[in-house]
């Protein structure tokens, strides 16, 4: 062999070895990875049901209200009680605790404005109507809408009117009244005129619309995975923490491939926003929770839903509610696919905190246990312990 040939062979061998050290992805895998990157998140569409959704003044008021403990019966609970800013607007509890303990886990808020349905079961169909529900829930804020209306007038009257227009006359409105509360509050609500009830409802709705305007600004931060995905898409070498370990790369390949995770955890927010029965066991010492199947009637009956009188804009924005799936075995014990962004940093998991670790979550999906009611959508997937560990390692890159 000549010297030149030997040198060429050496360079070829070095190039081959270098290529072997790089993650190898097919074109289809690269396209899927690119679709998961935060940079692929489209611009947030206007919420035509809330004309204040992108009003800076409404968002500023909504931020104030989000952290205001006076929006509760005993003055100890705000939205931020469960949606803690330092915990990605979530908490570390298996079940949310407001005035009392609820039956479900707090959902994170980053990217929440991209959802079509809200709560674990989708019992509300807009971000602003979702914001209203905890305010009168006896286990969360436990307040009532008449008291909130009086508080807004006394504390934020001028600020409110600059955004939403004149406040109605509340002088004859009882201090405490709601169609949902204790008997005395229901009686007070029944004693009011239609005009008074509508005025209180409009103030109540505008509280929700202001909070929603603030929550539209809450977006997930980029992670190690996003930096890796962007480098892969651009054909450049990942640098620093954008370099994924061999184990993390294996986990990513499994996530978008054989483990089938991406079937439901897809898109830049790692959720399809839909509802699935995945065989999660019921939580101990809690009443039966049938998920989506019971939420359909609730969202249809909600006076603040998209087809109700408090929606801004026309009914053309209400397609989700008009064509809602109402029946079917697949709705039984079906819960919303949660976003996986930041999931590794906020255990426990599932709608009632049934699993303490990501390892337990992965085991449930791969082992596909039978559902206590109806049928799980999961099918068993055979992965070794090393492969399961790789999946967990990849999931952790979504929160770093």
C-alpha cells in the first residue's frame, strides 16, 4: 500500500468512526423529532369567544386576580395556591388542596391556551370558563359570584371599567348569592331579578376572561430536548447540554418508535389534547371517577359554555362543542393526555397521583393492565429493563 493510499484509508476510517458516534436517525424519525420541538409550536390563535384574550390591560388584571387570595371564601386560596409559579404553575401534591382536598391532581398551565378542552375530563370548553369553575367549587376557592362581583367593584372598580366598561348597579344585590352554593346562597340568587343575575354573571365572566388573558402568556421553556432537536434539524453538532447521551437517544428512538408513546404524546406540547383510557387504577379512598363520559353532560349544561350568552363573537367558534362525542365505551375512564414537558420534575403522576415515579408510569403503559371499567387502549409492549430506563432518561430531557 502506498503512503497516499494509507493516509486516505486512515481518514476514511476516522470519518466512519466519527459517524458511528453520532445519533443515527432516518428521515422519518427526523421529521417526527422536528414536530416535537418547541420551535414547531404555532402562533397562538385568537380566542374569538373572549374579546379581551389579548388585551394587555385584561392580562394585567388577570395576573393580579390569579394571585389574589381574596377570591376565596376564607381569604386563603388563590389560583396560585395550586398553580405555583415556581413549580411550573402546578404543585407537588397527588390531589389538589384549596379550602378542602379535591379528588384530582392539579394540571400544569404552561401552554394551556392551546387546549380545546379543560380539566382532566374536559368539562369546560374555554380557558375563561375553566377559570370560573374553581372559584365556586366548595373544595377549591369555595366562594360565590355575588361576593366576587362586590369585591371587584370595591377593590378594582375603576380598573375593571377601563377594560370591560361600566359596572352594573350592585346596590340591591345580596352580599352572597349563587345558583350553586349553600341553600341560603341559592335562595338569595333566586330572589334577585333577571337583570341583577345577568349583571353579576357578566362581572363573574369577565373575571374568568381576565385570568384567561393572563394564562395565555404562560408558555413552557425550551429544554435540552429542544436544543438537541434544533441542532438535528439544522444539521449542526449539538453543543453543551444539547448533546444527548446514548441512553437518552435510545429512549427518544423508543418514544417515537416501538414504545408508541408519540401516538398520544405528540406535537410540541407532547399531547394530543384528547382523552384516553390507559388502564390507570383508581385512587384509593376516592369515589369512582369515570372521566370523560361524565363530563359531556356537564360541559353541555354549563351556562358559560361556548354556545351560551356570555361568549363573545359568533357561534362559528363553537365547533368543538357542537360536534362533541357524547357516547361510546372509549369515553369511560378516559382522561386527557397530559403534556410531558417538565413532567420529570413534578411527580406524582396521572389524574389522581396514582403513580409516584416515571418508572411506574412507563410500566403501566408498557404492561397495559386491564381497566377497572371499559377497555384500556393500551397494548402490551415488550421492552427490556434497559430500554425502560432509556425511556425514562429521555423523558427527563423534557424538563431540563
